[in-house]
């Protein structure tokens, strides 16, 4: 009887711990967990000191009032960042064709600020024939700023075996009032599009009233 | 007498060595050594710690752990938790998750060491088969997945781990087959 009770207790406690630590069976990986966390608890983006491709200072405050799509890159990246940024390019093209680009901005933030000089950031944008008026490439101005930014977005960057990096890839959506509200994976472009369409539409309706 | 005391302190010494920050860092820089060296080593340490515990502890615990069932459920719960990719990531990133790992995995080892020998042979067989199947399933999964499961580890690392799990599982299966068909004992399990 005591064995039965003890077993039952441990089984229940174990199930409960597993349930809690997977957010109710919804997030088994750290990547799923950070996406879920942001959806449920949007967080205000601090005012970091960044530098853009023209070597001008930039803070998120500068684009207050816009939806901002952020991706993380390093310009010598041979794989994922290229997909990330070319998807961003398509997004920019489609939204400006639909006449919706005035409330939408794009940011590519480099986590390799030593190598990614403003010059290289500019080349990166040109490579994707980006429209510079609403797409910027940025680098953090110090190591501590870089760490603060990566920690805030929970982006993990690890060195790979070819002298480059492997990193959490995704699109981070910042709302007009400066909060990180959603994260989409590279394979979720359709979801990202409909999310942005819906968000822009809601915004439009809200400003009409 | 002197020698037995020494032997009992051996797992504790091993635990301390594994907990040294350079050792932690070394074993956790790759998914392979994290999952196939550090975690099993912690479990084995727990197993020996369990053997070294005073006998009257075991006697007091016995009515709560008849046939070793409670201990096995406890061990399986901990095992399942540390199979979550985000648990492994947390252990690399957060000190409290790392601490939890260094406590729960040896605790799992203790529970296994105390409970496994008491377990019914049929239950032992079923569990062994299930552990083996987990090796093969995870191995296949890691080889096949196009995405990384852990934010702190490379995809190539995940693939190597998959290969090693399949290899270990296959080796295990072969030794069983030999034992069942010819009675050959390569390893004593």
C-alpha cells in the first residue's frame, strides 16, 4: 500500500513537473519556448545604442509608431542569414506593392560587429537590393550592448566548425508601441505574412476611428 | 577498513571533478559528450553512491519501495525530463538548471541502483527493451531532423549523436541476440 501511494505520488508529481516545464506540452525546445513566451508576454524593447549602414546612430525609438520586423545576421554568413534576408526582401517588395509599406520597417541586426562594419552592412543590404528607406542593417556599438540585445531576444549564437556562426533564426515582430510581440521561424513565412497583414489592418482601423 | 572508506568516497570525488567549471565546460561544449559522457557518468556515480549508503536507510525505505517500483518510476520521471531539448539548453545557459541536473541525475542513479536489482525479471526485460527502443528512436530522430533541437548545439553535433545512439543500440541488440541464442555473455547485464 505504501509503495502504491509513493509510486502514485511520484508519478503525479513527475507528470506535473513535465507539464509545467513544457508549458503544458506546447514547448519542448528552447526555440519553441521563447516564441510562446513572447506571444503570451510581450516585452518592451529597451533603447539600445546601435549604428546603421551609414554609420549613423540608431535606437528603436527612432522608428516608434511602426511595425518592425527584425532578423539577426552576420554578413559573411553562407546559409541561414541569406534565406532570412532574401525572405525579408520578398516581404518588403510585396508589402510596398500592396501600398502597405509606410507602417512597416525592417531591421537586420548583426551579432558580429567587429567584422560587420557599416560598409559591409551596406553591401549586405545592396546584395538584397533592399529599399534603404525602410530597411536598415545595424550593428551594436559595444560588446555589452550586443550581449544585452541577444539576451533580450533570447537569440543564441554559437561558433560553427567553419569559422562562422550558427544562431537562432527567426523574424521578431516589434509593435508600434515598442514591444516585442511575436517571433516567427524561417519556415513560417505564410503565417508571418498573414500576421503582418492583420496587424497593419487592425492598426489602420484603429487610426480611422 | 581504511580501503572501504576510500572506495565509498570515490563517487563523491568523481562528482566533484565533474562539477569543476572547466570540466563542465569541456563536456558541455558538444551535445555528444553532454548526453553520452556527462549525464551517464552522473548516473553511474549515483548508482555507486546508492550502493554505499548505510544499510538501515535502505531498510527504512523498503516498505515504500517494494519490488523497486517506486524507485523506477522516480528514475524514469527524471530521465524523461532530461530528454527534453529545452532542459538540456537550460542546463547550459542557467546555473540553477545545471545545479538541478547535478542533483537529479545522481539521485536517479541512486534510485536505479537501489531499485533495479529488486525489480521483477519480466519488468526488467520490458524496461530494457524500452530503453533500447528509446536509443534507436532518438538516434533515428537526430539523424533525420533537418532542424536543431538545442539552441546551444550544432546540427552536425546532433547528427553524430544520432549515429552514436544507433551504433550503441545496435551493439546492445547484438549482445542480447548472442546471449539469447548461444548463451554468450559479452557484458554482464
